[in-house]
C-alpha cells in the first residue's frame, strides 16, 4: 500500500468517526395520565387561580378528609416533585402547545409509536386498539432504528396489541370441552371464559405478530394492558416469557427504573447506540402508597396529595439513575432525551390537575390532549419555552432524522429537528386537528355536572377540533337522551370557538362573534376527517354526523 492510499484511507476513517459519534442515543419517556399541571416546568408558572374551581371542589369533596387542600401548597408540590427533570428542563426545549393524538392511552400510544394519526385506520378510543392492535402495515418507531443499527428496547406499558387468543382457545377446549369455533368469544360463554382468564398470562399478553419483539424491539420488559399493580405484579413479561410474581414489597416504579438502566448499561457496554421507549405505570389506575422515603419528601397537609407527589418523585429518581448511567459511560451529551405523557390527568383530580387547561382524560378539552413535551440534548437542542404547535406523532420523524434512520412514507408526523437545533425559527405546524370520544368515564364532565359514567364508552359523543395558531374550533356531537342521569333529555350538538392564548381555560365561547372563521375552520375539520377512516368498533354514526355537519357545500 503506497503512502497516498494510506493517507486517503486514514482521512476516510477520521471523516467517518464524527458521524458515528454524532448518532445519538434516544430515550423517549412517556408517563401515564399526566397533564401539564403536575410537571415542574409547567407547574411553576401556575397561579392558584389557574386551578379549575370544579376540580378543586371535587378534590375537596373526595379527599378533604385527609387534610387541607391548599392551592398554593399543591402547586409547590407539583413544582418540586421532579428535581432531576427540572434540572434537565433548564437546558431543554419546552413545548406549551404539544398534543397527544388522542386523550386515551391506547390510541395515543399507537399514534406516537407510528408517527401517525391513528384515526387513519379507525382507532378513536381504547377498544379500537384493544380489539385490533396496530395494523401490520404500519411502521413502528423501533423498526427503522433497528435497521439503522440501534439496539431497541421497551420497558413498561405496551398496550397497543391484542391479547394472545391462544389462551382463550385453550380455555375453550380444556375448560368447556368444545371444539374451537371461528369466534370463541360468542355462544354466551364469555363470562365463564373471562372468569377462567382472570389470573392467567392472557391479562397482559400480546398476540403473535403484535408483540414488541415482533415490531422492531430487541428487548421487552413490561405488560400489554391498561394497568398493572404498584406492588407484587404478576403480569409482567420479559421478552417472550411471563415473569414470576414479583417479591413482596417490590415497588413497580423502582423495578422499571432499574430495568431501564440495565438496558442502557448493556447497550453502551456493547458499544451500540440505543433507543429506549420507557413507559412506566406512573400514575395510572389504582394508586397505592409508594415507599415512605418518597412520601416523606412532601408536606402539603393532604395525605393523598403527598402520596401522589411521592409517585412522581419515584419516577424522577429513575431519571436521575438514567442520567448517572449515561454519565458513567460518557454518553449523557450524546443522548436525546424526550419526556411526555399519553394524555391528561384523570379522575383523581389532584390540584393543579391539568391546569392551566380545562378538562381531562377521555375528552376533547385541552386538558385531555395538551401534554408536556420536553426535549433535551446539550449543545444540540436549543433550550427555552415555546408556543410552537406539536403533535406526539412528530416525535417519530424527529428521532429518526436525528438518528439518520429512514423516515417511512405516508406518516403524519413532521420532524421538529430543524426547529430544535435552531436551523429554523418556526416549527413545522401552524395547525393541528383531532377527533375522538368525548366521555365522562375518565374525567369530570362539565356537560353532566360532574357525573362519572363508567359505561359510556361505546355511546359517548364524538368531538372534533381544529387548532390554527391561537384559534380553536371544537365540535361535539349530540349527547343521547338517557346516557347520563344528569342529562335525561340529552344535549344538542355544540360548536365552541376559543382563543387559547387569551382563554387557555376555554371559558369564553366566541362562536357567535366569529361566524366567518367558524365556517372556514369547519371546512378544515371536514377535510381532515375525510382523510381519516370511520371508527372501527363504535361511533360510526357519530363520525358520519361530523362529516355532514362540517361539509361546506
């Protein structure tokens, strides 16, 4: 080999090194059922007046016996419950106008994992995803990352796959002694089957083909269900295997934090860039008291609030552990860290709840879909609070572009990377649309005076809204007579128009004074809905009604 050839090869090698070094590790942390109010960089900007009076009154009614409900003390707890995240936020891009693709966990997670509006394939609420999963022809974020040489892992909640029907088939044959029909759910046997399934792996299983390891992930430790237990879980899977029931007293958040760090450590020891989708249980479902050292850090005067804040601190402890693991390997600055939530807070109503927004999980109000979005990578991401409109569907193309991976054709997400890195001053969106069910099942119902109907899912009205810059038009279908006790005659269709810059709490309906804008934005909703599909499992009539009422012709 002559000297000229050697110099050329050395130059080529040195030129390639920065490209390899610049391929960031990626951590996408998605908490469960948490809006803006309980995330420090948002909470610290709240005033007591921003807490909804209905939510405050409901919390006093439900938990006032556990101590005083001081608004300022609650805001202080929410501002201080995640010190590690607060440190990162000082150097991060913070989006005030980021939105989930649904106000419910399964469709929201389907949207963020595919970079698409899941309404494209008819998923408008949980049952649409629970019964069908993510279609096989949709690319999940881990797949192009794995193809690009990343080690990919998911720790925590999956909840985007059908449960494994093999367990039902086994019970049908072994318990009922019948030949397997085409549809084993039917023939009136489901109550008996459901009882037999209660303590089986079916509860958190994933149908073959929809399992994380079938969808681009190299590692999986978690559960495919809406919820798990804070202690002694018996529904966890590691890879393809069900994990034996966890030991007495083991706190699930601590376990997930450890598993996340193990995945990171093993990946970096193998000298592989990694993508971790970390989806802890915090703060979904039945909330048990976390270990005392987390609760003792708070003294709001209200016992349940201290428990709630303790769960947040436990998760934040995991963020600290993750950052320590990255620093140990010298990879902290080479890691893109993204923090968000699948939807807003739910029926616990702990102030400041979803402030400064109105409403919560399962509704079309801002509080159901406006989620935290915090993106951090020192020296790469331009820090600061912004009002750019973003969708969680935008995370996938942002991550893929940062990693140098292929962005699939036909997705709805738009990369935020040019804005994050300062190459552009504006984000990729000036508008965003949404449609789903508007239910009282998961949060306070203003229309039904706070009524909570746990069975309204298939009959709840659909909403659709369009946000353009500061203006939001929200349409809600009629509520059927008799659906809610507090609305025996039902409720006519609603058209609501807000300026969210002046009226973030959506209290001043301007529809009567904005006829021209309402007509234009109705046409925009019509166009967007026509590009989506009819709901899979229910509300088809409601979808057609929205199409008809927004038709500009």
